C-alpha cells in the first residue's frame, strides 16, 4: 500500500488515503476525482526533474495561485502532496513561490490518459499530414522547424490543457524519449539548458476495422476503437512499476465495450506490475472488477475504491470489495432510486 496526504490542492482541503495496485475514484461531477488523480501524477513526475511550474502550466494552464485551494478568492498555502515518506510542497513568500519537488517516487514513470485523449490524438495525427503536404512544396524548406514549432505551440496553449502532458507522455511511451527540456547546475561553472524538439511528426496512428479490415486514420476511426488503440499502444511500451492515470474509460462506449475495456485495462496494468488510478462516473467498471475478483484475476486486496463528494471540500469514503466480487452499495445509487421512485 502507498500512503498519501494531499493538502490545499484545488478543491481538496486535507485528504488522507491509501493506494493499492488498482484504484477507482467514483462520484459526481466536480467532486474532486480528477483533482486528486492529477495531484498524485504531478507530484510523482516532479521527482523526475521536470520543472514544476512548466508542468503545472501544461496540465492546467495556470500557476500555483490558481491551483491552491481558494476561500473568498484567497489562495491557501502551503500546498502539500505527500507520497509515503516523501513530500512535494509549494509555499508563497514575498510574491514568490518556494517549491520543493518530491525527493523520490514509488513509480518509475507516469502516464496520463485524460478524458479528451481521443480528441488530442486526432490533433497530434494531423501533423504527419501537414508535413507530407509541405514536403511536396519547393518553398517549404523550413518543414522541420515548422513541425517542431507547431507542436511546441500546441503544448503551450492554455486552451488545450492537459494536451502538452498527454503529447509528452504518449511520445515518451512510444519512442522512449523524454521531450521536456533538461537543465542543471555545475558547481563554480554555471548552468545549462537543453531543449529537445519533438519527434511527434514521425508518429502516425492507424486503426483497423475489425470486420472488413479497413485501415482507418484517427479522424475516421470509431472513438471506442481509437481509445483501445491509444491505451494499448502505451501499455505495450511503458516500463514496469509505472503510474497510469486513466480518466473515464466509459467515454464513447456502450456498456459491453466498457466492460471489455475495463477488463483489458486491469489485465494490462497487473501484467506490467504498475499502479492504476481510474476516475469514472459509471458503476460498470466496478462491476467488471468484481467479476475479475471472482475469476481470480484480481485479488480484493489489490483494489481500492473511493467514493467522492463535495461539502464544500472534497470528502472521500472507501467502498469495500469482497471475495465473492460484490461491493458495498454506492451512495448515489440509493439517492438515484429515491429520486426516481
């Protein structure tokens, strides 16, 4: 088990919880599920030498002033994200942020699959088409620098967070290359910064229709098939003991596909000996995981389920999963039945 404590992060005042191998955050909209998942992802990634302020801007398009828990438009510091015995913290003094990155993380790497991932992949896969079109024009001598510039522009635009993080993670998973700039200090010599320009224009995703074997580009592929492809292509490449944050696996899928996708996600994560944090609004992933428990694919001690609500800050309660695959009832199920009948 991994112990966590998060303080003053968005709608979270002070939360403590434990993570298992498979973790499901379920509850109403705006209850804090993604906020908690992103906080864990962010803190762990900060331990790998990424610049925290650049990382935060790519995730949210805002600075720590807007991410800190706010009461009557006043941000509360310090922000603290503790993972086991390591702590990420941000304080503000004299209008400057004092940032301490996480000294060490329990995970080798982190990969974020945001709810808009199918839209993001469609944006990314436009780049090879743009490159091919420009290469056919004699005046396009700037093609290499243009492609790199275009991706860097998309990554930095605050209109698309967390596009930059997804682009970075997806490329790193497929190529093994870290595209965030590297910086360092040399004693009595100075400092250095290395900018690494993206190779995303070299990556092109094609899916295949399961019935007629038709090759489909991302913009023509069904969103459900595209989502399977995005997840599976990442999981083939990620190192063992990684952190996988998956938002809303139920998006663009009918109930049977949600069940199939959930089974695939859990089996892949267990096979990679990694940690999954899944946010969802649906109970189908939980029912599916209960079935996996009865089939001995998943052990009850390998899963933690937390129900989220706001009052006014995020509160969580653990939903127990049992050996026979059943679980405690979800509070919103009872409320829904009450409203309906």
